[in-house]
């Protein structure tokens, strides 16, 4: 794995297309995979349960059924955490949601936004050296992820230009 950042590409005019603020960045592929897996898992479990005859179903104890329901809830909670990852972009900063953890990042605190080759997701590096992963911007999204990183960089750059007093 190389630690070189992915080069930012822009349009022929050199400008990055940034949607109107506020906007949200979410990974599409992961969300679709989570939904597909959870629906498939539920369908298989339901089909197996329906396929059991009454005698077999009667052999299940309340503890066993409760255990299966708790495992199902854990699968759902994990899938929900992964699917809810996002970056909400505003003029003053961004809200980074990684699973069930949320970070508020002000643009004035951002030193860089990077997507290293081979890294699973983009990250924002703060001036104090803290790096926050952006699970809403996944490398597996390819061009969408590259565009999201360029958009984040442009919004941060514009916000930091606006914060500087005119000389």
C-alpha cells in the first residue's frame, strides 16, 4: 500500500462542482449491500421457520427464540450503524457520522482532507494532528468518493478564505 494521496481531479476549467450548501455525502454501495444482506437474512430465517413442522417449532424454548431475536437485533444494529455513516456539509463545518459516533468539525480546524491509495475511507486531519475517518466517503465508491473528497476540499478552502480578514 502506498501512502500517496489520490490526486484531485477537477473539470477542464479547473473548478470543482460543489452542490448548494448544505449537502450530504453517503456511500451508496455499502447501504445497498446492508439492505440486501438484512433482507436476505430475514427471508431465509422466515422461510426456515415456516418450513418447520409444528412439532419442530414446539421444541424451541423461550430462551432459544429470545437468543435468535437478540442476534437478529444485533445484526440489524450493526447494519444500521454501517448504513447511517455520512458527512453532512455546511458552510461553517461538517458533521461526520461514523456508525453511532458523531463528530462536529469546523472548517477553520481542518488542516487537510485526504484519501490515501489503499485506505478504506477518506479522512480529515485537524490542525492539532487528530485524524477523523470519514466512513461516509469510502474508497470502494471510486469516482463518487474522489468527487466527494474534491467537494469537501473546495468547501473547506472557500470557508477558510472567507474567514481570513482582507489584507
